[in-house]
């Protein structure tokens, strides 16, 4: 599934990746997919937990060269 | 209302003095369940910051009005945000400066006592993680045992007391935290000691820590006598200092004993652990004051914030020293082990010199409690 939107949160520290992701997600439709790029290690568990808490679906999570990529489907 | 930072040093004092206060921990629930600031009179509320982004009105009623409130997160960013939201509602509130990262790294030096021929013994309490390091000083020299990776704290302390660090010792190859022992020896030109049986895979030179090789500090004959006491690891070594103190490493704690499985050999080492605790330690004077390399729960802190107890008292009260039946002992130390410390294999490899993670990675690897004991 292709991402409908991409959020570049690289270089941002906690809590900003989650704050930004939430804001973007609010403007999206249910079923749409948001891709988030982040570099803050501390935000990894938080993005996953936020996604679960918000009723979204974490489709994919990976790390490549210090960049974490999340694909989250709006629930 | 203005948001005020609260330092880890202030929190440490509150914990030691058993003061009541309130923690609003805004990390996610797994992180909170795994590891938090512990204290006898702390009340907690755990709500992840991402569940508070719409406002904090709903939780205001759950925050006390007669106690300090400290908002806590991993590195402080989220706690400042939440604390500001609470302050906007007119409530006085603090955040933990530096977050759990700072809590994990804070060391509080406590003087344990004077030595007989002049000299002093200090314990460095890593309150957030439960690690204990030691500095023995005499005649302008210092020996450090089980130093953590926050080496500046030890170097600055030695500078302040105007002593030169001549030896740096690890009682065993640590699995719960990254040792600062080698780095301190390199910085001071001192000697780094490690038990050879734990050092089979290390990539650097070290001095072999073995029974019979006494280490002196200063000229006043403060003797540091190694005592081979395997069981937590195969090389684990204890020390008798000045005929008064027993530095027990990770073999014996105040309310628990060392676990034998962190190098992967619980079944093999349980016999060694029993031999060390029930035979070798039994032959020592009950008057010795035990100084372990860890504590697990804040109950183990004395009123001055130190961690110590007479060996005789531990033989009377520590359950791990009072299991007559060998099979039952074996069952206790191998059958019901707590989860292993976070990233313990990577930590062991770092302490062997096989890998050299950057500081941020080292910090992440050390997240959480030490988990070196079985009760």
C-alpha cells in the first residue's frame, strides 16, 4: 500500500515526532496511510504506542542507516 | 504558574529521606512498567504524553494539591510540554531535569567510613539503576572498583580530594552496565584489573585479578585482598578491604544474591555460587561490613543513602544465604529468574572491547534496572 502522506520528522526530538504525526493524521481519512521518517531513537517505541493508543494500524516499521520509517494506517 | 525543573539530585534526597511526592510519568506504559523512579512514599500516575495532547483537564483532579508534582519522561522534552500544559491550568508543577536518562546516570557519593591507618572509603550510589561503585583513598592515592561509564564523576571526585587514581578494578565482567574501569585507567595511567576467567574474550590488555595478588593504596598499608568467589560469573572476585569491609561484587547483595545465568551458564555455575556463599563467605568474620555492587530496591538504602550491612546480619536475614537444601537452592537460582537486563549481551561485548557503541547507544543499552539478583 502506498503512503498517502509522508512526514519528515528527521532530526526532531521527543515529543515532536509524535506531535507532528498526530497533527497530520488528524487531517487524513480513515484507511489512508501515513509514512513517518524519524531519527530520534526514543520516539520509536512512542510512535508504535501512540499508533496503538489512537486506534491506528502500524503496518510497517524498519530502520535503515539510522533512519526509522513507520507506515501507519489511520483507524 | 511557572514550570520549575527538579534535578535528579533533589529527587535522590527526597527518595533517601522518604519524602512523599507525586510522579506523573508520561512515558509509554511499557517503559513505565519496566523501570521507574522508586521510592517508599511516591505516588504515581502514568499517562503517555501522546494521550494528553488534547489537554490535561481530565487528569487535574488526579493530581494532589499538597505534594510536589514532578512530570517525568525519557529525556525531558515531553515532560516539559505536559508540565507547561498543567501550569497553564494554574497548577504548580515540576519536571525532571534531563528525564530518566539523567536519573539513570546520576551518581551520589556517600562516605562509608575512615580506614584504620588513615584513608577513606566512598560508595557511589547510582540511584536510578542500582549500581554501586567504590573509591578507596589513602596517602594521596585512590583505587576505584566497579566504576560506571560516567567516568568524569570519579575523575572529578579524585581531583577534588587531590588524590591520584592508581588502580581501577572490576570485580567481574559486567552484564548490566558499561564499565568505566578501563577508561579511567587509561585517563590516569593507572592499572586496570579484571578476573582472567571473565576475560577470555577481551580485546585489550589488563592485569590479572587473582587471589593472592593484594593491591595496596598509598603507603599506609590499606590492603585490598581479592577473594575468588565465582557464581555470578566464573571470574567473580570479592575484596576484603582493611580487614573491615567485604566488597562482595555481584555475589551477595543486602536482600538477595547474585544470579548465575547472565553469561549463559546458570546450571554450571550454581554450584560455584553455593560454594562461594555457603563455604567461602561462611569462613569470614561476621563483623565484616558487606558492600555490594548493586541494590535492587530502595528498601536496601540506609538512612544516609548508602548500601551496607554486617555479614553476620546477612547470614541471619538474607533468604539466599539460608536455604539448607541444595536442590531447593538450585531451584531458586535457576528456576525462577527475573528477565535479563536490557541489552545485556551487547553490554558484555562492549565491556570485552569487542564493540564500541557511541555514547547515545550506550545510554540506550543501559536503560532500565540492573536485574543482577535472584531473591
